[in-house]
């Protein structure tokens, strides 16, 4: 469920922010997950793994949305023929 929420935030961020803004948001999310992991006594490796997954999910949703905006209409027109 966390990754669906993060992907939704990435799509919403694609509409509002530039790449630098998306990187800043994903970094803030990763730091928040790191703090949450530290509070629950998780190992550093587990926390870093979760942070990496969040950053990749958020930024890939951003890139996918931008790609869809750029190539989606042509792709859908090609399938519509």
C-alpha cells in the first residue's frame, strides 16, 4: 500500500513540480522513512533498502507520467486505427 501511495504522489508531483522538486520530495520521503526505521529499531541496511525503494518508486512514477504525456496520444491513436 505504501508503494501505491508513493507512486500516486509521483504522478501528482509530475503535474506540479520540475525534476528538482521531485528529487527534493523523494529525498524528504526517504529521510522520513529513515527516521521511522530508526524509531522502530530497524537495521541500517533495512532502512536504506526501504528508502531506495521509495525513491525509485516515486521517480519512476514521475518519469512514466511524463512519458505518457509525451507519447500517449500518438500511441492511443495508433491503436485506434
